[in-house]
C-alpha cells in the first residue's frame, strides 16, 4: 500500500522531484546553519511589506563580533593600565607643599626733632598727611587682578584677599592692638611659621627673626590706649608670579593711630597725639596656602614713630606721647613714613620728617 504522500502508482521514474535527483545533496544541520538566507514562515510572509527571505549572520560574522568585543575590552584595559602607570610615574606631578622659610624682620624707630604735637584726634587727623586717608580696612584696597602665567585670576584674587585679611588682623583689630590676643593674625599663618610667631610673642628678641613688631602692631595697654578707634590707612598691594608654583604679594601701607596715655579717660585737650607705622610686608603663597587660606610672611619692615631711638623695638611699640621729646636725635636719614613705595630706612634709628607731624 502506498504512503499518504505518494501517488497511487508511486513516484514516476525519471521525473523532476524524484529521490534520485537530490540523492547526493545532504541537508544536515551544519548546512542549514551555514545558509546566508532564511525563508520567512507563512505567517511572517502575510505582512504587507514582508520580504520572502531574510539574511542570516554567518558563523564567521558571529565569531568576528566576538573577537571585536574582546579586542575592545583589551584596549580599554590597556588604556586604563597606561593611565595608572603614568599617574604613578609621571615626572610632572603637582609639587608638594613647600616648607615656609622663617620671617625676616626689621623695625626702625623714627625719633622726632622736637616735641610731639598734641590735640583732639579729629583736629590732629585733619591737619596731618592723613586728612584724606580712609578709615580701617577701607584703606586697604585690592588692585585689579589678572591671571599670571601659571595662576588663574581667581587664585590671584585669593592671594590678595588673604594678604588683606592678615593686614587687618595684625594692624587694625582692636583686641590685637591692645595686646588682648594675637589669635586673629596667628590663624592666618602658615603652620611652618607658628613656632617662630609664638616665640616672638612670648620672648621677643632683636635678632632679625623674633621682633613682635614685625608680625603685628601692639601697644602696651599699661602705658598707651587708642584715643580714637578709627585708624587711618593708605597704601598699595602688588602681586607677581615668582615661580610656576609660588605667587608673591607685597603690601606697602601707612597706618596712623590717635593715642593717649593709659588711664586718662577722655583726657584734656592736647592729650592725644598721632603715632604712625609704615609697614612693608612681603607675602608668599603656594597652591596649598591658597587652598587653606593662609599666608607665609617672607620679610616685614616697620618704621614706627614718633618713638625714641633707645626704646626697645622687639615687643610692643612705644610711642612718644603729646608734648614729649626724644632723648636723642635720630639717625642721619630723615624718613617720612607717609612716603610709600620706597626702600625702608637702612639705619637702626631714623629721624622723623617734620612734615609727618600735624601742623597745628
């Protein structure tokens, strides 16, 4: 009996479609997988724009994709390893924080040629070179800042701001001026200079390293107090890049204080007098100083007067008060503390220029 798929007479011999025609072709599984075209099913061909066949990825394409993926992973690992190696071995890494050098200090008393002028503070200010000076921190103006070769404009502004903060803390803070504290100035110093600063506060010495007047302005409250808390200030701030890793700021300012003897209350007319401090402070900042908002002081020169030449200049400043005269004349160099932008007096004691005194 013939099978269900065969004609009743069997398959005719010699006609196309017979078994003999495809007997040599073997459609095994490997042949089917290697085919580049695959016929869609009847359901898939029912779509309006359906194609009759679709391409099949060859085994070589599959292996190629796998190799490309492996190669990409290897390239990523190689780049990552190279970055780590260069990060460890790179000779151009940012420099580490540089150790601050000790501050070099110079304090020059300026002795008057005659008696110190006295009067009420407002009148003294109005009849002296400080008549047009600003009061307090307003007298310390920041210059127009710009970028340098290796420092951005924002870093320059930061350096100038830190320098101003230190000048205010060390020259204008009432508690610092009266000797009640040194903390506002100390907080702004590079940690490498704190030991030197503390020694200058506790045991000042005239050795070019530990004069307290090189760090800040302090009056002995047992002898002198401020007759007017409004200090008159004027001067300049300059900046320059001194190396790829350091930025320097030079502050050149004159501070004028109205002072009177301690324990005198409001005092009679003529009890107040003017005392002038011309400070030139050279600051240095590395990148860590800028980040931590701190300063390194390189040099500090202070010309102070009227003050007697024989007075101790290592600790608190010692003004000659209204009506007092210097026991001896100052040095041969006549110095005007209001003239900024000039070298400091080279002598151990200078002569206070008459023009620096109020004209009453």
